C-alpha cells in the first residue's frame, strides 16, 4: 500500500542513451550506452530527487562499465527556505557554457547529465533577494568547501556576491541587466587567479544569440565533448533556435584566443515524438593550418511514467 | 412619417463596431484563471502532446508541465519577466520581456498568446462587414492596435452575430503580412459567457504545422492565492 502511495505521487523517466563520437585525425572513437533513471517524488514540503544509471563506454582499446548517481537528494522547503541533503548541482552566478563553476563539457549532448557534488545546501529565496550556502563534502571531513551566494534583484537588474572557502576564502562578484538585451558579467578571484566572464544575449528574429567572453590569469581546463582545452581566453558565439521543436539546430563558434584555434560546432537534434530523439553533429577546428574534423551522433529513447 | 420611423428603427438595430468589440472582450477577458490544458503540436506526420496546469492573475501566470517527459518544468511570469524552473538544476533561470514573444514550448503560440488576460484591449475597430458563411450570420470585424503594445498590429475577426464570440482570427503585422490564423473550434459557457476552450493556431511562416490548444478544465475569475506567483513556489 505504501509503495502504491509513493508511486502515485512520483514521476519516473527512464531513458536509454546511445552516443558515438569519431575523430578523423587520430582515428579515435568512443561509444556510450547508458540506461538512466530520473525520478522525483514530492509530498507536502519534501521532495526526493534521483538521477543516475549504468553507463558503458567503449574507447579504442578499453571499455568501462559503471553505475553512477549524478544527483540524489532529499529537499525540504517551507515558503522561501530550502534545505537539501545529498548529491546535488549548485552553480553560482549565471548558468551557461563559460560559467567558471559550470564544470560541464562545452557542448551538452543528449547523453550528458549534470554531475552534482555531495553536501548540504541551505537556501532562501524571495522576489528581491536570494541567499545560498552550500557545504561541499569532499573525501573526508577534513576536506570540505563552503560556497555561498547572495544576490538582490530590482526590476531589470540583479547583482550578487559569492564566495568559496576552501583553504582560504575567495570572492566573486556578478551582475546582470535584463532588458531587451541581456548582459551578464561575473568575476572571481581565487588563489591569485582571476576569472572573468561576460555574456550578451539577444533575440534576433527566430534566433537567440549569445556572445561570450572568458578570461583568466592562469590556464583553465575546458572540455568540448572529447577535446581537452587548456587556455586563458575564449570568445564564443552561441546561436539557438527556440522556435524549433522537431528539428533543433545549434551553432557554437568559439575561438581559443591563447592558442589561436577557432572551433565550429554544428549540432542538430531531431525529435520523432515525446519518446524518441536523435542527435548528430560535427566539430571542426583549425590548428597549425590543418583542419581537424570529428563527427558524432546518438539517440535517446525516453519513457515517462 | 412611417417610412422615417422604419429608417430610425433600422439605424437603432445597427450595432456599432465598438459595441461588438466590447461584447467580444467581455466574453474573452478575465481577471484570474485556473486551468488544466493540452497542447498538441503537429508538424507533418509528427506530433507532440504536452499537458500542463496553471493559474493566471491579471498580468502574472504560473504554468507547470505534468506530462511525464516534461514533468517538473515550470514557468512564472511576473510583470515583464519570465522565470523558468529547471528540475535538473533545481534552480530558476530568468528571461526578459522579449522572451515572451517566443513560442510556447516550440508551438505556434507565444507566451503572450496564451496568457493575455484581455487580449483585445489594445485594439480599436477599423471596419465591419456583415457576412454569411454556411448559412451562419457573422460580422467580419477588422481591428487595429492603437497603443503599440499589442503583439499583432491588425486582427480580422469573424464574429458570431448571436453570441458575440469570435470564431476565426487572422493576425497581421504592420506591413500587412498575415502571419497567423486562429480558429476557435469549441466553446464553453462559463459564468453567462461563451469562452473558447479549444483553438487551432497556424503560424503561416511554418509549413505544414499547427498547434491545437485545448483547455481540459477551466475556471475563470476564481480566487487564486498570491503565493502561487512567488519565486519560492516555483522551486517547490
């Protein structure tokens, strides 16, 4: 009876993801297959959220099979106060491809999931301000990190501050203007490294265009699906087509200013119905006068209950 | 003398375009609403069905998707701002007012289309013609935006003479280009007025597609608590 009651208020999404990536230059490839479950259950002030599954990756000479929980937490919320315990995602500042805390591949694909961190989060939100404190549990009780964020919002403006306490405190500032054009800026100072990111968003006809800039004092690691990238400066242009629902193109042009490498990513998602999606695309870059070319494709079969 | 009297009676029977527009507005405007709706997006042989529930209050609305594939996605509009709750990050993303012109979940409808509490309030009648379609007596009413605030500059309406309900709308830009067509296919009598509960919208810029929006349940001018239009409710 209890199980039936639980199922009645729960939501389940089961997906089977497949993905293939092939790089022509080094004849490298990897194949991924992953059955995955996303489930949430809400009752009164409580919510349980789970996202995880098995994944099987075949690389040229090796294969990996593992079970992974991307997120799994219990949340209590009463009015504006929330308390979360478990593994969760917390992204200070603004969500986006070049956010210094958004540690995801620059190109998300149908088989990628946001990977959270274990900890305890306490937050408060109302119409004009929000504050969050996130205790990140690392390997042992001696290793931890405390991230906090506070922002105020007034009409078209938002301004905020965030800090990270690890070995010593670090601090960041961010602000945004939400008008016809949206402008977001954020800066962060950590261990003598300074990171700065800006983002300008505008809707032009049926396109949503974002212009990005990322600058830091020391080299940072970025990942573009399979490409590792170490750089200090990136400029990017992201084009989305929000009106498209069955055939969804996505274009990302970015320039690694430090290494003088331009990248072009063209992604195309094709939706059959609510349950079946396909994705295909290519990545090309020019390095030392040579063009590198990679292709990828995948499918997602999604069943919701 | 008798002929003159008949002439005055005819004049009195001729209802003014302003009165017709007022009557249509009376039928379609509301202060608050509570609804459960279905969205069918059709393109060629493919179609998507999305279900959502929500509330609206003057210029604020709250929408929560309930079909399993999109469950947990929520939208909140407060004044000119649109907030989107994404369950995978358990956080809120803010958009500015221009995003309201975007299509609603990829359909032929925009956020503005579905959530105008009084969609015809910016318009003034330009001309009216009596017309007859399939033995049905109708008014063909052309209205234009005089404020510059409406999503479409000109609308041509076909209005049922009996109940003052619009059965078809053609939406034009300022340059005179017809961009959308809306057909009301089902009405429901709510609080002594006929309200369209099922419409088909075609964006003429997109080939072979349409969106059918059906209000499976609708209550108008009912008490809607204020806490629904708060950011903390969006995260719940």
